[in-house]
């Protein structure tokens, strides 16, 4: 029989060991404003410890990663003191490749926000102050309740310009709570319980309930008066996540990933040109009447590689319009793809009509792999041309050398012939 004293000592030792390990783990993952360095041995424990963790999967040799690092250090201090803190962590994905593979890391840096252990890709700003404002949305209430005009103004100021903002005037939060959870990573959601006539005038709605969508970056707003059944409400929210006409660049292109609508893409020479800005205004009018499509534009000067994917070059007359599926297929409308300077509104209308009537040619974009293949073919062709030139030069040199030998032989024959003449031979022997 084991003495009771021995059991007590064993139990006490076990409890002491458990408490020490727990304290060590808590100390390891302390929320102190410092960026955590994680690896394969402690990563899963970290994401299960914190409700919200922002992770930078980096490579030590990556220049972008090196520039991002001090921004994360600054942001980490401010995020740690939030009522619901967001912890920033880093993983050397080049070294810990198994962990990188698990979370599908294929470039550096790759940024993810882990909410209750579930990862979501992060495509927002990377400067410290904007990063803090961006991440605060993830820990904010799904639907904020605003009880005064000042609360509305403060909410909009706090939300910033990086996401669309939805304000339900005269709506109960339960009406949009489900959709607010579903689209939380893409927008701010709120309901205003008490507001003045001045606020109604400012946001340009004349009855309630009304759901107002704001795109502060693009100085746009739209109003939805219902019906507030979930299907209609979700359609409006999905269509309002993007501005009426989206400028395409490396950052905004990612926002198209979850939108299933076809994209009416207009390729202009220079998006900063006044003529292009005028065309964008006309595209906004068309977008308002065709909310089942996404309208976007890109400048050839700003993003030549992207424009060239649609068979556009410096020789092609711009602007040019196509309808893109967001992946590898696009459609050219027969006889209506180019937009002339005169009466562009009518040309846009004719283009959309042609697309809806099916008067199109289906094409595939020129992928990066294809362009690389094409460039390699050009290189191979150039090498073959060089080899052909070298071979032709060698042959010509050979031809030049051959007559020289014949000339020597002929000279020798003439000498022999003269000698024969002197010897009294006949002329036909010379030939």
C-alpha cells in the first residue's frame, strides 16, 4: 500500500508542475505590445490563446517584409491596449515551411487575421496608423447602435475610409445582424436609433426605414428603402460593397475576388487624364442603372501588364471596353469595343445592349505564364536567327574561299599550258 503522505506529495508536485507550465505559457504569450515571434512548436497554442491575432508570414530576405516590420512594431503597441486587444505575431515562413504550407502561404509577406482561430486574408493598408484603424473593425461590435447625431458622426470618423459604411436609419439591429456578421470583414454596420431632421437632410433620405451606404474614399452614397427581406437586403449590401466604378490596381483587384458579377472593364490611356475622368462620370451613370454588373477602369499608363492581358498595346486605340469574368475569360462586343471621343454616353449604352443581346466574341486573357512562354519563344527565335546569320556568314566565307582555290588551280593550268605551247603541243590540249 502506498502511504497517503506519498500520494499527497506526488499530487502537490503534479499541481505545481501544471501551474508552472501554465504560468510559463502565459508569460510566453503576454499581451505587452511586443510582436510575438512564433514557430511550428507554439503557433497553434498562440492562436487558441488569443481571440484576435494578426500574423505576418514573412521571409528574412524579403524587402517588403523588412519595410513592414517597423510598422508592425508601432501598430502592436496601440492594438495591445484596446478593450479587445489584437496581438501581432510573426512567422518565418521561409524557415517553417510546413506551417506556411498549412496556411497556403505562397508569397511574402502574407498577412492574415485569426479570429477565434479562424484565418482571414488581410489586404488592407500596412502603415501603422492605418493598420490600427483597419484592425479595430475586426474587434468592433457586429452592429453598432448609434443614439444621437454626434454618435453617428463619431462612428463615421472612427470607421475611416478603408471600408464602406452601412447605417440603418430607423432599423432594428436584428434586421441586419446576420448579414453584418457575414460581411464583417468587408464593411462597417450600424443602426441609428435617434437622429434629427438635419441628419436626414444631410444623408439625403426622406423616409424611414432606410439603409444608407457610404463610400467615403470615392465620395459616393446610395440609399435602400426596402423591401428588407434578407434576399433583397443582401443583394443591396453585396452590390454596395464596391464603388459604382472601381479603379483597378494591385490592391483593389483583390476586392473583386468574392464578387460573382461580371465586370465591365474600360481600359483608358491614362486614368489621371481629364478625358478619362469625364468618361468615368459617364460610367457611374451606367453603373447606377446596371447594378447586376461591376464597372471598373484601368489606365494603360498605370498598369500596362494588366491591360496587355486583354490584347491591348500602345498601337490599340483607347478607350476600349470589354466584359471580364474576373478570371480568365472576357468578351468583346462586336463593333462596340472602342469608345470614341464624341457621344461616349450613347456608345456605352450601345456596348451594354450588345453584351446583353449576346453580340460578343469570347476570348481568353493572356496569362502571365503565356506571356512568359511568348517571351521565351521570342528569345528562342532570336537565338535561332543569330545562329542562322552565323551559318550564312560561314557559308559565304566558304564560298569566297573556294574561288580562290580554283583561281590557284586555274593559274597553275595556264602555266602548264604555256609550257606545253612552248613544247609544241596543240591548243585543244590546253582546254
